[in-house]
């Protein structure tokens, strides 16, 4: 029993998740976390979903801050990029990784205690449905922070949901639209997201 207790005391890794709607300051928080860890002398590496980040791009917050990141398809890609003495792993847009609940379980069983993990991403899609990958990862978290920025419509704090605009109009929630569409042009359709509070959501969708 004494030996077992000693081993537990030597385990100091943790998983912290920062989640919430789009444009709620999650990327800003990731960059701040990176700078705080570096200031403490902790070696950090930053990753992001390959779906939302291509090689050579950076994570940019709505507040103008930016940081370089390595694009990955899944958590299993991390092992091919980690450098010696890395202690903390930061992951942006976690909800877009190409994994399922079984993959997460397998990864956690093998790599839970390899690093401190700081995970950032959306909790709900534009139809207010949970992203399953993020929901499953929350079960392993030691700490969860629900971010809420300001509402892009009325300015209230906090924002709570991601509003999708399709050609400048709120998306029809009764249609089975594609869940993952990034800001910008999608074919002939313009896609834009806004962060909105609960009252503005109710005003739009009733």
C-alpha cells in the first residue's frame, strides 16, 4: 500500500478543458496559457485540428493575438512531433479532431500521464447540440472552464451559443445542414459565425 501511494504522489499530470461558444475568447486564453507556462520555465508545444489549421498558419484570436501551432488529425499524431522535455501540450479546436469515444479511451489509457493537457474547443454546434468528442473528453478532465465572451448582437456578457449566418441570415435549425463549416466562402454561400447570448438566441429563434 505504501508503494502504491508513493507512485500516485509522483503523478502530477492534469487535463484542463476550456470550452464555450465561438468567438468567446478561447484562442486568447490558449495564447495566454502558453505565455504563462513559458514564463514558468515549462516547455510547451501547441497543436490544432488539421481541419481548421494548415501547415504554416497560426491560431489567431479575435483580439489580434497569434501563435504558431502544429496541425494534427488526432491525438495520436502528437507523438510524431513532441520534442524532448516537453511538459505541456496545448490543443486548439479539439472538437474537429478525427477521433471517436473509443479512440479517446485508448489514448487516455496509454498517454494520460505523459503531459499536462490544455484543451480548447467548442462545446456546442450551431444547432445547440454537443460536440460528442468534446463531451467525452470532459469526462477525463480535472478542470473545466466554460468561456463566455460578449454577445456580438447586444454586447451582453456572457455569450452562450454559436450563431451561424448563411448568406447573412441565421441558419435554419430545422434543416440537416453540414455541422462543420468554417468562416468564409462555402461554394456560392457565405458562412459567418457570431457569439450570442441566450436572450438574443431566443429573439432570433423563439
